[in-house]
């Protein structure tokens, strides 16, 4: 009697999409961290034009909710989560700006390079520092897409960071509780049809 081989399901793939003039290198940095930290396949897709309707002409910033909606409506059925990278400034009402935005357990998240490229006192950070910040925001927002909430541990990647200083203080790593929650979720994804 021969054994029936298990059905091979395609691994869930995360898409990283640079919008506007967001650099491809930064998108690749995010993709590398997604596959390295979460053992998920990540693919960088070609650059996409920023939907002009998302620009708030009074604030001269882009509306994060409108952008999430635009990204979710793109025909990207082969990808189970989408990380959209911008170099323009993003906002949500009540906040002056956001580094990133995701709906809890949603499909698409945004990451903005805009505020990560300067230090609070106006000096310029090194490229390595900017890449580290972008990787932190990317992993944090993907954590939300995987239904992980903010974490009280002020070293953890899922800790809420309102400014660049706070972002620089957290580790480029999840605490063990958040890591466990993520791996449980990813394990479930790999098993589900
Ligand atoms: Zn968050
Ligand atoms: Zn945590």
C-alpha cells in the first residue's frame, strides 16, 4: 500500500509595494526582515503611482485610511498581506502624522519613510539607521495585520512608538509573547486551506 502524499499548499506570501518615489532598496529591506524574522515569503512588487485622491490639500499630507482602502482594492489576490511603502507624509484624524498604519487583522498596511529620514533635532540619520527604522515599522504593522495588539513591553517591536526617539529605543525584535502570538497565527495560516 502506498501512502498518499500530503497536499502541498502554496506558502502565504507577503507583498511589499513601493508607491510613488519610495526607494526599492527600502522595500527590499522590509521584505528581507519579513522573511528573516517571521519565516514568511515576501516579494517586492513593481512601483505603483500614489492615488492622488488620498492627498488632503489642506494638510498637504496623505490620508492613511483612503490609502489603505486603495491598496486593498488592488487586484493582488495571490498575496495574503500587503505592505505599502510611501515616502510621503501620512496622517489619520486626531494625529499630526503616522509612521505606519494598519487595520487590526486587515489585509493591507502602510509604512511611511517621510519622518524616519530626519532625527528629532534636525540632523540626518545614517542609511543603516533609516533602514532599521523602516524594518521596525514594517514588522510592527505586519504584526497588526496578523492580529497582534500593542505590547506593554517598551523594548518590543509591538510597543507603540509616537516619535523617532521611542522607535530608536525599542529592539529590532518581538518580545517572547508577541513572537509566540505571531508564530501561532502564522502556523495556523500555513495549515488553513
Ligand atoms: Zn501599532
Ligand atoms: Zn511584545
